[in-house]
């Protein structure tokens, strides 16, 4: 009879997944608690809400930290079931300095540190959102990540060229802006780097309104630059979209030619 291993049971329970009712419940509970904590940090920055619901927010903070602290302790305790963390001492140390474990630690430190040092660390509570990266352990997210990385590797030359074109266009347009608009607005377009700010804001169609042309020639140039910006900044998007579509096509073909028994790819004829 197989001996029950409590460490393995706890480790499996705390590993994100939806293949069993218990793991599904724990996964959704932790994800929901993370999102609610980020929402609490956002709402807590509103003076009226922080004042009227101080007790509720504080109680929720204590509850959340208690849950996350317990989860962190259990993860450190049960990590030795993984081969790379199998050593009872050094394995746990390696786990504690892993990126995901550090994210877990950072999510609870803002609550405990004020007891040791007098500093406002409320903004660090938003780091709890980083814990959502644990979803990367799920197979579907791993497949998506690999697909995106494949696209970046295969299309890196085209992406580099497109970004080089964007950089060249920014330099050219900001230089034109400086030489044309500087005489009319010497305090606004003081130099080419300042004009670069305008160029980026115009080409990305964001525009904060703090820097804008007033001469007729520059208004005409700004119109041309805005149109060029739309076309130029669409290049990386088009490259990535084409790459993703190609990856989806390859994945579909792989599934279509997979053996229904063993799942391995069958030769194409």
C-alpha cells in the first residue's frame, strides 16, 4: 500500500491547476484574493474610502496577510518534494531565492516591515499582483509563452529593422520640428531632445498637449508625421500578428498529423 506523504499532498494542493476540485478551489481562492488585494490598494488611495472603510480594509489586510503567510510557509515546507529542492536545508534556501518565492515574500513583507522600520510601504502591496505569474505553471499558459517566444526568435530580424525605422523616423521628424519651430517657440522647442518628446507623442497619437506646433508649416509637417507614425508603429504589430498566425497554423497541422494512439507526429505523404 502506498504510504501517504503529507508534504506531497500540500505541494500538489498549492500548485496552480484545475484538474481536481480541491486544487481548483485553492487556485481560484488565491487568484481572487490577489485581485481583491490589488483592488483594496487602489480603493485605499481614495481618502474618503480609506477614512469611511478603514476598519474593513484593515481587517481584510490582516486576513489576506494571514492567508498568504500560511501559504508561503507551506510552500517552503513542502518544496522538498521537487527533485531540485530535495535537500531539507539547502533545497529550501534555493526555493526561497527563486523568483516565484521572492514574489510571494514581497507580497507579505509590506505588512510586517512597518513593525521594524517606520516607512510607508503601502505601494508595495500592489506587488501581490505579481503572484498571478504562478499561472505560468499551467500547461496552456506554458504553450502560449513558448509560442510567443518562438515568434520573437523567428521574426527578430524583421522586428529589429522595424524598430530601427521607427528610431530613424523619430530622429528625422524631431530634427525637422526643431529647425522649423524653434524660431517661433524657443522656450518650448529648446533643443532636439525636447522635439523628440513631441515626435514620440505625435507618432503614437497620444499627445499630451504640452508641446504643439503653431506655425503653418509645422502644422502641415505634424499632419504628415502623424500619418507616417500610424503606418510605422503598425509594422511591429503586423510582424507579430503574422508570426502568431503562422505558429497557430503549424500547431494545427501538428495536431492534424498526430497519431490518435500515441500522440506522436505521423509522417506526411
